[in-house]
C-alpha cells in the first residue's frame, strides 16, 4: 500500500487528510491474531439454537454499550426488557426511543446478507443514521440528513475537544470524497478489519450529522466486519469501546494529532485490540456452550450404560445449571437439591459424591464440590 496521504481541500475547513498507514508494527501481529481467532470460531460447531441465544446476549450488551458511549443510561438488563416489549421506568422518552431504534437496526444487521468487499455509499450511511435517530427529538438533527450547524466534539478529558468541518458544503464534499476513498482498490484490497476501522474513524472525524455520529460509525464498522466474515465480534466490539471509553476517545485524539504525519496507529490499536479481545470472549462463550452440550451427552451416556442412577443423572444435569460450589449438607438443606435427596441417607449422598469423584465428573477443594468442566479434556 502507498504511504501517501490523500489530501482534500475543503471550502472553509482547510485540508482534510485521509490516511491508512500505521507505524506501530505490533498492529500486524494483532491482525494475524484476529484472523486466526476468527477462523477458529468459524470452525467451531455450534447449533442454530445456541447461536441465536449467543447472538441475543451479545446484542443486548452491545446496544447498551454503544448507546452508553453517547450518554444513554439504559442498562443491559433494561435493554433486554425493552426488546421483550416490557415497560421500563426512570428513563426519558428520547433515551428509550434510541434503544428501540438500535434494537431494530441490530435485527436488520443480523439478517443482512452482505458480500465481501461491500461498496459503501452515502445512501447506506444516511440509511443507518435515519434508522438510528428516527423519532428522537433533537434541535438540529434530521434523520438521514447532513448537518448545517457547527458542532464541537468531545471534552477536555479524555481526548480533548475536536472541531469537525463546520459548513454543509464541506460536509457534502467530504462525504463524497470519503466514500470514493473507502471504496478505492488500495483500501478494499487491504485487510478488511483495517478498512472497517478506517470507515469508523473517518466518519466520526467528518461528523456529518447533528446527532448519532458515533452510533452510525460503529454500525458501519459492524457491517464491514460482517462482510469480511467476522462472526459475533462485530457487535461485541461496541461493548469493548464502552468498557474502555478513555482509550477509545484517546485513540481519536492522538490520531487527529498525527493526521499530517500520515499515521492512524493510535485509533487502529484501540480497534484491533478490541476486535481481538471480542473474538477471544466469543470463542470462550462458544467453547463453553459446546462443553455444556458435550457434558449433557456424556451424562446421558453414563446413565444409559447404568454407570449412574437416575437420581445421580438428574443431579448432574441440575448441577450444570449452577455456577457455584456446594457442600454435602447443601444436598439436604438447599431447596434446589432437596427433591432429589430428601428420601435418601447422608451415607447414600456420600456414595454419590464418591462415584462422581471417581469418574472425574466432580472435583473437590476445602470440602466443597463443583462440576469438573474439563473432565472430557
């Protein structure tokens, strides 16, 4: 790839630099890690029901995260309630409408059939913005329409204040230049995660809308990641940005400072680290689901072989749903276990635990017991 900046002279806002080079060579290693992690996840067997459940959980986290970056206080749990059609109290009408819009956008993103090398158009970007901000009251914002008002972005800490292009003509010209640049061969032939990060960064830098720029940029990034076959992490990434909000804003400000030096390393580092971390989290969740199903099958196998009794089998299935350790006395005292052990003696319960330990299904420490999740390797 060329190391030259693409410089565009605006009417009132001076030179605008489109850069794609990065000087931080650790980023190459992150791109390799991202590629390997994604290939691993794609190769893992996952049932449709499991995939749907996993995606829903990620959606709720991501919607709460991407909205919170722009000061929406609605929690992940309340996002779930809104998605289920339940009423939530204590929030403004605008905040609830933002969440309703994001829920619908995420549904569309899940269903969208996007092909590799997707061409980004102003129509796509305006459509995302329209869907994200519709029915949300704002003094200047027009859903799907570029702003004609001057704005200041950020705060003194973290990241500082940035003044985007201020007149409509400059915004219109820059958006035409942006889509031409992000679709040029040099960018589309680069690593797709790099292209997604550049789209996110430069859309935020132009800041073409009066409201919802960050949410629009993060959805655009997610669309490009989906077109590259990046599973699940495209949504988990927004939650990463929220959890690392200072780094996220700092990545913008440091990259702005380097614009004339043709170096976008600071923002790319935040995005690449976030993508790698998100993929690791997704991989862990998928492996956990597979392990759960495998253990259920194994316990069924033991029961059918008559290596364990029906009580022991029911207990093991019940224990798969528990995340905490237990004591012997809990089998008789805790309501969750009592139906299985109310008619048996303590000696019988001890024999059950001894058998589980011999089979390697249960492990013990300090007189506490828990499922050995790695008993199958």
